C-alpha cells in the first residue's frame, strides 16, 4: 500500500520518459538505423529553415489558448448562472451524451453542419438563400482556426463542466451562495465572487489538460483546422509519416518544439491566473452587487446550448448519413434511405467493438485500482502530495502524444517487449490514469474524515473503513472517474496504432482509417458505434448510484 | 549501450541476408509453409470498396491454401514503413509485425534504399507468367525505380478527371484549357493538398502538359535544370491558385475527399488515379449518376500498385501466396469489375486462355468508366525525386499562406 504511489508513477512516467528519450535523440541527430550516429544540430537548423514554423507555432498557441479560455468562460457562466435550477438539471442530463461523442466524430458532425454545403446551408437553400450550388466560403478550415476552436470548445465545455461538478460539493457552494445572496449579491456575481475562487484551484489541472490537448490535437485539427499551414502538431504527424525517412529528424525536432510551446502556454496561463486573481480581488473588494447578471447567465446558456446543439445535430447528421442514399446539395434530406451501409459494414463493427471494450475495461480498472491505492496510501500514511507529484501525474496529458509514442514503440521493441493488446492496455493506462486520478482525487480527498475518526473510535480497521464506508460513499465519483477513463481509452488513436503494431484494431483506429476516405456513411456508422460505447459507460456512472443510493440523496452524485 | 545497439543491428543484418527463404521458385514448399500462417496485410483502409475486396481475397486464400489474412487498415502507408523501420532500429530482424504492404513510389524507393525489403521474389511467382511486362512497363518500374522482383504488381492506375455533366457538360481537356476554365469559373476546382500523392500527381500531370521535352522527367531532379523546367509550372499555379476552391486557402486532404466535395456540389471537376473510381462511387450512392470521366489530350500519368514483403516479415510464405492469388486472372477480373473495385488489370490479355479472357470481356465497366481504348496514352511516372521536390516547393509557395 505504501508503495502504491511509487508503482503508479513508475508505470506512468517510465513509458513517458523512455519515449521522450526516443524523441529527443533524433531531434539531436541520433538515430542509428537512419545513419545518425553522432549528435548534430542539423535537425534544428532544418526546422528553423521551414518557412511555416512561425505560423504553425502561432496557430498552435492561439487556437489552444482561445479554445481553453472560451471553454472555461462558458463553463463558469453556466455554473454561475444556472447551478441548482431546473434548467441545470436538464443540462446535466445532456452532459453524458455530449461527453460520449469522440472528438473526431464531433468534429466531422460539426464540419457537416457549418460547411457552405452543410446541413444548415441545405436547410435554408434555395428558398431563403437562393443558392443552388454552395457558395465558395472559407468556413471550415479557415486560416485563423476559428472552426477548430469552435469544435474544441463544444467538446471541452462538457468535460470542464463534469470536472467542475465533481469538485463543487467540497466547496459547499450552497452555503457560500446563500450568504452572498443574503448580502444582496445577484446570482452570477455572487457565484463568481464567493464560489469561483474556491472552485478554480480544484479544476486547475483539468484546465491545463484542456490547454495542452487543444494545442497538440491532431484529429480535430485535420478535420476542422486550417492546413495552409496546419497547426504544428499536424505537421509533426505529417513529417513522421513522410516516405523520406530522414524527415524523422525534423519531425522529432518539431515534436520537442511542440512540447516547449505547451509548457510556455501553461506558463502564460499561470501568469494570467495571477493577473485575474489580483483584478478579481479588487473587483470583490469594490462590493458591486452586479446588474448584468441575467444577461451573463443567458450568454452562458446560449453558448452552451449552441455547442451542445453543434454536437448533437452533428451526430444526428452523421446518423442520417449512415442510412443515406445519394444526398446532394441543396437537399435538406437524402433522396432515399437505405440500410446498405449498415448491411455492408455493420458486421465489420463486431470485432473492433469487442477489442475496444476489452482494452477500455482493462485499462480503466487498472487505472482505478492504482488511483484508489495511491489516494488511500496518502490518507493512511499521511503522505502529503506536493505540487511536484501532481505535475508528474499531469505529464502524460501535457506531452503531445506524437512526441513520445514513436520513441516508446522503438524502445518496446528494443527490450523485446511483446507488442499487442497487452502493450496497448498499458499504453492506454498512461493516458487514462491521469484523467481518472484528476477526476477522483478531489472527491476522495474532500471526503469528510470525521467518518473515519468515528469508525476508528468504534474499533473498525482501516481496511474495513475503506471498503465499507469510504468506497461506498464515493460510489458516484468512482463511477464517474471510470466512465471518464473509458471515454479516454475509447478515443485513443496513436497509442493503439503504434503499440498495437497496427494489429490491435479498435473502433477508433478503424474509424480514422476509414475517415481518410471521407465517406460520410461509414464515418457516421463508426461514430455512432464509438459514441454508443462511451455513452453506455456514462449511463452506468449516472444510473448506478441513483439505483444503489435511492434512499441516500446526498450520495447520488449530484451537487 | 550505443555500441552494443549497433552491433546487434549489424549481426542481425548478416543473419537476415543469409536466410533468403522461402524460395518462390519451389512453389510447393511455399504452399506447404504458408498453410496455417496468418498474413498481416498492411494496406490503406480509406476505401470501403478496397476493404471489401481484400476481405474477399482473404476468404479465398483461407479456403484454398489455409492462409489467414488480417487486413491492417492504414490511414497512411508510411505507418507500415515506420513500423518496419522501428523494428530494424530495435534489432528485431525476425518475427516482424508487417507481412505484406500495399506500396509504390516513394515508400518503395525508401524501403528499398534502406534494405527494408525481402526478395527478390515477385518474378518467381507462378502467376507472373500472365503479367504484361511489355505492354505495361510500369509493372517493373515503380516511379522509374526498377522493382527487381522486390515487389509484385497487382493493379494498374491511370490519371483521369471526373466531372458532373449536369453542371459542366464540356470539361477542359488540356492543362492550359483548365486554367482558362478556372478563370471563368472561380472556386469550382481543387486538388488534394501536396504532399498527398494524388495532389503531387496533379502537379506532375500539369508539368507534363507544360514542358517541351517530357523525357527530362525520367531523370532525377539533381541531374536536370530543375528551375528552368518548372518555371512554367509555377507561373501556371500562380495564376490558377487564386481561382481554386476557397481561393487556394484550403485544400481537401485526400483524393476520396474530393468525391464528397463533388457530391456536395462544391466542385465541378476533380482528379482521380483510378479510372473506375467514379463508377464505383456512383454504384455506392456517393456520386450522382451524371458524373463522367475523361482524360487530357496528350495522355495522363499511369502507374502500378505493388505488394512488398518486409525483410523481417513473419509469414513470408503466406504473403507470397496472397500476392500470387492477387495476380491470378480470377482476382484480377474481380478487381476490374467497377461494382467491386474498378482497378485496371496488370495482366496481358494475350497471355490468358480464352476462358480466362472471357471473365474480363464480360465486365460492364460502368457508366462513368472509359473503355481501355479511350484512356489514351499512358505517361510514365517521373523519377521519385520529382514528387518529393515538387511537393516541397509547392508547400513553400502555396502551402503556407502569408
């Protein structure tokens, strides 16, 4: 038990550091199989000579920062304006379906909605717009990355909302808000001044995760992002995949740069936090009770509704495509429906679906066990997790996957490790564990220790306290963490592809391979299958505690 | 550590070159060894038609030879090349994860150059006798690089353009005509973004239409006056790019993505490397049935798709059995059927028996497919260095918007 944190960190950071070494070496010119035997600065020079370096790096920074800031703003406004209202409970129910949609599927759906030949334009043409052929407008893949930012925000708001809801109960928001309102503060202002400062530190790591993810995302960027040039991460993948194998050197150099950019952005964000904290204190001291509150609450709801609609209608569009016959512009609906696609490709879903479930379940269980062991060890032995260990935990979410996975693959082969399902599961744990830990640590640590004290006073052993009191009381957050873990695992593409040597085929690897062909019918089919799988996890996470704790209102996992 | 690492690789290389088995000349031994093997066939998985065809071929070799085929669906062939490279780096010279790769062009050149391939084996396959080496020189010259038996051809491809006759009844038939048409109809044409192979192929095709002496394209770019030869191409693109779809500020990322753009009515004209692709797409409701194909005056670029076996493949015998099956008249005729795949055959009709030929003659090539005699002259692929260099220079000029 005492060793749990050490074991966890080894499992988490071992692959990471090994993979990074495998990236850093080629970035410095060392890659024996390609004739790079001594360190050189040539890859660095080649990278600096690439004319797209500045715009690609700038795009990575701007899209990442803007997407994160917008996601946080929308999340905050929803929480401030609507928590504990009937509308909020409705939004809460919409949350898990939204979280269930994999990023790539959501991006495809949104792309089909907003494109000049997309569903919105079709619905309005030609009777309103007069368009008989789509206008030549650069909406999707715009050079500023706005479409990509929209896609990211739509997916990250539900994630941040979930994280905020998980963290919220420990801050006793009702009490703070009641006091604030008794002092005459309006709802949103009161929440921002009294609750937000308590909540923010508890969701800081998820926010950094969103920032790092948004900056280095590949699949969403390919679908919605600009490509003249593409954000840096996409370019890294392109170089990695270049037939000219010597491009691996420059790719590794760019991967290292991507890592530095992410670190810099987090630093920038941290400074922003301090600035906001200073200004916020002044704002709180001034004591304004707020007058724009209803407007702010409406803006939050509007933005949230828009992003939810984007995902849900996008998914509906893909579902319709999966049964569409020919569907040309400007028809709002396909000319006929057919189950040809399902009949042809449906049977192909079975094997990858099984593989996906096995891998997600194994990786999530392992991550959950390690997380609980760590947290319990922390509790029993009074280990105080420093900021450093949190950062270590955070490393896998902070380092772009493309920066360390190829290096890791080489290393696995070097030590003769069997690649295949086992390696994929371990690889998934690296990414699943931080999310599970991040989503569970708050509620676990926030658990009222007086229960343990009372139990101990009655002579109950620590093990019994854990299994019979703490764990059951934390059922809702544990299941939420598991559902998040499953969602993360189902969405993994690169680790599955690289560590599985291409032989482990999940719904995601199949979907991405098929997506390169652009047939919306097949994309729709696989997107639905992926979504269904994750949705099942969230449904269980929400449903089970309600069922088990039907007579224990406070344990049902709703704040 | 580093020295030991190098030693391991060196030792393994010696070991692998010594063991050049199985030998396809002794086909019975190959069949015996192949039985019970599982072949991990790494092939691009972006086309459902291709995936279905590979599944069919896998079922056939399973029934006939006891060889199991697992189609590893790649989104990029380079992933498989990376995999083999990673294995070589790690000194895993046996028991590799990749048994057979669908490959050509620069990927083949890179693998051959880095000694990542097993062989030669292809010209000893029993069905090699049907291959049309004289009529289709591309089957032994992959982008001018001699294959030397290190890969076996299985499909012919030739550049065609497709257009929707409902919107564009008379498409331009020359590169110069294309520019004039694009100027008159801005925003209605695009091509996949280089370095996508089809996008790069468009650049090469345009170059063919603009150079005086196409024979220079057979030489490596270092051996010719690259700047002078490509100058007309860049001035052509300088004029064309602002008239492209989205004014050239965004591009489709793959060839099949153009099918969707055509179906969405966003473009009127697109390039394809498969004469039967449009017919197959119509059959699958992906394109309206008013789409037709055409070729440019003076001919279009043609090449072959190949199968190669990595030097460290686990199931080399099984891989050869699959490659040989894909060369059989039966598999070739099925591949040419536009309802199935619509790929051109690599076989010579003259070398087939009347019975074997009948299967090809009976094919209805589909409403959008040109019959072989209308496909026009086939221009050979330029040396691979052209693709690399053109894609690089295109990216520097147009791929990074200011």
